[in-house]
């Protein structure tokens, strides 16, 4: 099997979908614009620095959604897709995904953003396989704010990929894997795949890619 793995935020999208969803909740009046923005910005800086407590962040990021329930959340996400994500779906990224699909590769998006935000985005790219932060659900079927299983962040992306492979009775030796990402946070998975591609890389990842002679792809 040939695998083409894609990070999402700043890799296939020129924006951070998780951060943008937070801004969107401010715009539609679901969160206090000053208090939420300050905390959202703080979490984003921790993410970029590699010091994010993802459990704490997911509780914060899903609070407004949990409070309003599944129907209102679905309606809001549809607006988010139309007004925020739609304009960010760049043809360069779509073409990259399509090229792998036409070549017969199994495409998969693997992201540290939660499944509520990212499932419709993966579908917009025509990618059926999504590994995202899974959200625990309570007895009523609605999300609780906790993470289910291993979060797909940093080294967790390697663990989740290995779970995905094992569920198909595969190991790394059974696949040829290419991984596109912008972030130094994904270094552990970059080091595990056959073909790492630093895509719109941050400064730290670009320096490592140059040193190790990895391919650098500036989509945007």
C-alpha cells in the first residue's frame, strides 16, 4: 500500500482551522470576544512552541459547542465551512491531494485538531480517512470536552498511525508512506515515514529539512 499522509492546518489549509473556529465562535456571539481571544491566543502560542496541554485546550475549545448542543453546533459549522473554510480551500492543495489519489495512493489527513472541526474539511478535500483528536461522548451522545484515546498530536500522531495500520493488519514495513506537514511538532512522524515533505514549513522544520535534505514544498 502507498500512503499519502497530510497534516491539515498550514499544510493543506493556509490557516489554522482550530484557531479559526475559535475566532468564528467570537464572531457569532458564542464566546466573550475579549476573554476568549486572550485565552485562544495563549493556547495558540503554546501550540507553536510545542508546549500545549491538549486536554486543557480541547476542554476550552469545545466549551461553546457543548453548551449549545448538536443541532446548533452543526448549523454553525455549516456557516463556518461556507464563510471561513471555503475561501481557504486553495487549488494548489486540492491538486496535490488529487495527484496522489489519481496515482492510486491511499490518502489520509492526520491532524491535531479535533474531529468536530475537521471531519467536514477532510470531506471537502475528498479524503475519507481522517485521524483527528477524537472526542469522548457522554450517555446523551454529545461531546463531554474530554479526549477519547490517544490524541493525534506530536508523538501521538505516530501512535495513532500505528493503530490505523494495525487495524488493517499492516505495519510500517508493509506500506510506502509520504507525509506532508508544516510543523516541527510533527517531527516524530516525519522521521518515521519513507518520504517526509516539509510543506510550507515553519522556521524550525525548514532548518531541519535543509540539514537532512528532505524535500521542501511551498504550496502557499
